[in-house]
C-alpha cells in the first residue's frame, strides 16, 4: 500500500509543478498587449469598443482570456451602447498558447445586454454601425483598385506563429442575457429576458453539435411574457459554407395555455464564398389554440363559432437560393379546413411574393366577430354622419409585387352561399389588378374584373362585370334577413325570380369618404320573370277603373303579389345617390314605366311609376275596361319610403301628378255634360272626384 501512497504524492507534486509552470507562463504573457489592437480593429469597422477593465487570464475550470466591463456602441455615438456585458471570457487551447498562438475554443458571456432603438425618424442605432462598415468596405475596395499590387513576400515562421488569433469554437455559453428593441416612431417595445444559450461543438467541419436556447419574450402590448425554447442538432461545414439542421425544434408557450411548435430540417450551403446560398429545408409548424395566441398578444378578438380558431398547421418544402425561394408543395390547415398549393418569394429592387391555394368548403362567418345589436335608425344616421374619413395606406400598398390565386369548392360569407369561387389578383408596385373574380351565386354566375391604382397621391379604381341568372329572392333573404317577427299589419316587400345584372364603376380618392363620394357606376338590370309582393298592381288598376267608370270591382281573390314581365331598368350611381331610369315592365295587360332615386346615405328611396292598360281587360281574370279613354293612359303611382319601413303601403297614388289627371277628366266630363257652363261646375266636380281618388290603393276591396 505504501507504493500507492508514494504514487499519489508524486502525481500531486507533478500536477502542482505543471500548474505552477502554466501560471508562470501566463503571468509572463501580458494579454493586455492585444487590447489596443482589438479596440482599433473595432474602430476601423465603425464600432466604439470600450474595455473598462484589464484583459486577464482565467485558470479554472478552463484557461480563458477574460474581459470585464465590455461596451460596444456606434463610433459616431460612443455614449449610446448597443451591447454591454459584465464579463466576456474566451477559452483558449493550451498547446497553441505555449507557442504564443491563441486558439479560441470557448466563449462565455455573462449578463450581456443588447439595446436596439429606432428614433422618431425611423433610423435604427445599429444602422450607424452597418453604414460605417459598408463605407469602410467601399473605401478598401477603392484603395485596392488605385494602389499597385504589393510584392507577395512569404512571412517568416516567427512572424506566422507570433500573435495570430484563431477560432475553433467548441462551446458557447451565454447567461442572463437581455435584448431590448424599442421603436419610438411606432410606440412599441419588445424585450427578450432570461436569455440563455448553450452550444457545443461549433467547429467547422466537425461532428454535429447541440444547441439549446431559452428566453422569455415580452412586449408593450403583451399581457404576459411568452416562453421560448429552441433545441437543435446542427453541423457547420468547413469554411463556414454550410449549415445542416438535423433538425431544429422551436417551441413557444404562452401563459394562457397556447402552444406553437416549429420544426426545420435540411441544410443551407454554398459552393464558395461569393456563390449564392442554396436552401433545402422541410418546414412543419403547428399552433393551438389560436384563440389563446390572440389573447397572448393582447387581442380581444373572438369568433362567432366556438369551434373556430382552434388549431393551425403548415407543412412545406423550401427550396431555392437566398434570392429566390419556392414553397411547394404547401399545405395549410385551419381547424377542419385544408388548403393545398404553393408559394414563392423573389428578391430584387421590388420584391415579389406569390401564393396559390385550393381548398374545399369554408365558412367565413364562423371566423367573424359576433354580431352586435343594430342601433336605432336615428342613431345609425348620426353615426354615419359623424364618421371620419380613413386615409388609405397608399405608401404601404407600394414597394412590392405579388400574385394571389384562390379557389374553393364552396364559400359561406356574410350569409351568402358561393359555389366554386375563384380569385386571381396581380400586384405590381401599387397597381392591383383583379384578373378574375368568378363564382356560382344563388343559381347564377358572377364574373368581374377590375384595377386599383395606388401609385399616386390618391387612388383610382375601375370595376366591371356581370351577374347572370341569379335568384333574386335568395339574395334578398341573405341581405335583409331578420330574426324579428313580422308585424301583422305590415308585410315587407319581397322579390323573386331570376335576373341579370351588368355593371361598370369607377372612383378615386385618398380616403374612404372620397372613394364613396367620387363613386360613379352604371348598372343594367334585366329580368324575364320577376315577382313583387305583397301588393297587387293589377288590383290597384282595377280599383281606379271601377271608380272612374262607376262599375263594381270584380269579386275574386287577388293574390298578394305582382308578376313583372320582361323587366328592364338602368341605374346610375353618383356618390351616395342612385338614379334609376327607364324602368319598363309588363303586368299581364298593364305596361309599367317609371324612374326614381335611392339615397344610400339616408337609406331612403323615391320612385314615380306609371301603370297603363294596353287592352280591354287587365288580364283574363281581371277587370274589363269599357271606356277607351282609360286605355294606354298611365296611372300615377309613387313608391317612397325608407329601407327599414318599406312594406305593402309603400306605393300609393302620386299626389303630385294625380291633380293633372283630375283636371283632365274634369275638363272632359264638364265639356261633355255642360258645354258652355263648364267653369261653373268645375270646382264642384273637382272636389267630388278628388274624394273618390283618396285612399284608392289603401282599400281592401
């Protein structure tokens, strides 16, 4: 046992002698000799580097070069630090150190704090550093072109092994880091706290290493911090020409119980230093529930359906270069809805993005916020009048190109059922072209094209298209559906039948109000068969004839609707007012003509119509007309009301024009009966006939 004791004593003595020799060597090697050189190298790059303490040596647990009180700032503003660290330790290899050559094998940063700020003019403090580095690179390139090539003299061995600094990083450790980003222009601030990074084997050309990162993310508008965790196995190619992810897992967790996870697998590499980077990656991302993530970022948004915004998933292959990328195949899943397609990105003076998606059925209403109580009409009018114009974000609508194509089997939006919707939009630096908007809409077909030009100080827009064979009753039901019971004494107007619409519209302006005021549109409406309820125009015509001819009204059941034949009308929209001209239609043997206006801002309409008989009877089962004077003679009718109050009593005899009818009939009857005594009896007959016309269209029989 004695030999063991002596052996241990011998080892301790040898270790002590070796440690003493290393300590003596390091004490004789003054690391501060590198301090001016390091500071100057930083200054040459536009960086003000401050080392408050001396550069010393750390002997345990590894030999390391230790820097204390490190501050880094733009050279132009040395007092505004971008990076501060309590301690920076650079571990070095022992054997190269004995040859007075430093090989950095480990880097440790304790308490680093990074402060990135954007001033009120949108300038970032880090841009002062990058601008200076770019300016130095330009100067160096210019000097290299102007100066003659230097004679290449091989350095002596002593010079080569003198004070070189090599990095072969085997471990990186960062503890308790803080990254702060504040934007004074936008009024936002983001902070990364508790930043911890541990990385092993980051040696180019070596075996794959392990990287772990954890941090807490907070923002000025986040209710509480988010937890970030990254774990990756990666390998660095020789010469820093490639990076292989095998894979990289990124996980984000909120205090509200929401989780998101992203997995990247593949590589990014280039053949040589000046060659473009080649990208080959597979991306998988999942997030659920999305409602939890909305709450985590301070949003109060809630969808109508409790089954909406539960989960999101994305899967794609990313291929290309750092200048042009494609994402194909691309699969997006939102709850139970799946979309397949592709996406792309191309760099340039004007970057271009593209997206093509094909999907099944989508109910947009499930994702809209719950409906709110409808305000009273007076309050609604006041709100509309007090509404301030919203400026168009014209500048942000420029500066990029994009292509969007979307196709679905069915879309339910705003109570509209849309079959096979197709959307194709091209964006060219502020010029938005609607190349295709097509869909099956309530038995009809929608096709429209247009353009929106946001390149100037104000926007200009044009839209044209058509809607053929649409069932108008379904459209009305979708637009004006109400859960309130219908009053017994008032039945709202309903329309049914198929109709065709064509339109051309244009507008311009720099805000939403100007776009509305400058809107000009022409709409043509055609319908072969259109039914209007709940009033019967033929019955009203027969009531007038019965009064005029003193004949009884036929006793029959009058249906509470009017069937309009071959309806044609032209609508011209001028801002908030729509003028309807050239209304023509047939009602059995009655010809309908007229015109009118619709005030969209006040939600009111006013139509002047004329009903004229074109035969002896209004219809086969209608009333007969004995007096030729009532044939081909327009009956003045006025339909005036608000959208909310329109009903069976909306259309009545037009008091503005009925006086002309009364005077004409008075003159005829007076001349026929009294001859020269017409003037004496005019006023008496006028009063009698006026009483007969009163309430003509309000009678039940």
